[in-house]
């Protein structure tokens, strides 16, 4: 199970060269716009826009698709909840389900796909250091409230970066336990939950070990909370970045009003 959310692919494209602050702003606005769309036409236009941005970023479609597959359970679970918990006209061949719930579940599931799509595309085209810098820039007003914005930005970046690592570690442990003869798939619900113990214990051990190694690495590099750190290369917004923000905002806001 390959997870691309949190990975960075260093390529030379228009999206890669875009200012990280602009990408974070457009990502947030895009996710907000996606959840405002309630028509099939609007969702289709949003799909075309996401496809065009992905192509311009030169990100292989197979890589992006592999990043969406691990979240299929979330899309399906959300759609099923809407299907059986939304009031409306009942579906004759499916007890306790409604047509309004079916359309609403498909819509919300598609919106979640767009949200993960935009988030994955942002991390694939932006280096972790630039993401931290952009998050710190957006949280600058919180400094007046004595909020440790640098530490929060670092924690968010580390959490995003370790998502694929945890998925890969889980997959490796499951394969190792299956090779040792551990049955993880047969039996009832209680039996399957008990079978997860040989997976969770080494997984938690690995998580704490990686956290300890990371803390040691940060200490050796002179990291200390509250200290203002400088950058060797300061990023500055270009006219093309401003044009991209304006055009992207115009397109997204127009979609919300369709």
C-alpha cells in the first residue's frame, strides 16, 4: 500500500516553482470550494481543473491514484452513512436507504476525493522545508498571542511527512507476521481484533523508536524551541505567483457560485 501524501517529488514544473504560500492558500481555497459544490456539472468542472493542475505539475497519474487508494474506505464509509441516514424518498430494492442519501453520499465522497487530491498534490510539489516556512508565514499574527508558531509548523510538517512512513512500516510488519504464520484475516470480529496485537505492538515500538531518533537528530542540529531560525535562501513572491493566486482564486470562487 503506497501512500504518496507527505512525499515530495522534485521536478521542474510550473506548479513546483510556485511560491509555497500561494500553493497553501490555493489548496485551502480549493478544498473549501470543493465542499461548496452540489451539482454534477460543478464537480465535473472541478475534476477537469484538478486534472489540468496535475498534468501541469508533471505528476504521474499512477502515483496520484496510489495515494488515493488507501483512503477509499473513508470515501465509502462516508457515502454509506449518507445513504442510510438521510431522510427522503426510499429506495425500493434497498431497505432504509433513500435516493437523496445516495446522491448526497456520492457527492460528499467525491468532495473528499478532491480534498485528498489537492492535499497530496501540494505535498508532492512542495519540499517539507518550504511547507514549514509557508505555515510559519501564515501563522505570524498568532505570535502576538504568544503562540509558538514555529514549533506548530514543524509538528504539522513532521506529521504529514511521517504518514507514508507509518503506512510502509505497517505493511512491512503485516507481511513479516504473515510469513511467521500469523493468521490476520480469518475468524470473527473479535478474533481479527486479537490478531492485530502482533501488528500493533511492533508498530508502536517502531513509532517511539523513530520519535526518539528524530528528537536526537533535532538536538544534534541545534534545534531549540523558541529560537528564531534563519534560512539560507529566502523565498520571495514573483509577479507570476501573484497572477497565479488571482487567477486561481477567481476560478475557484466562480465555481462556488455556479
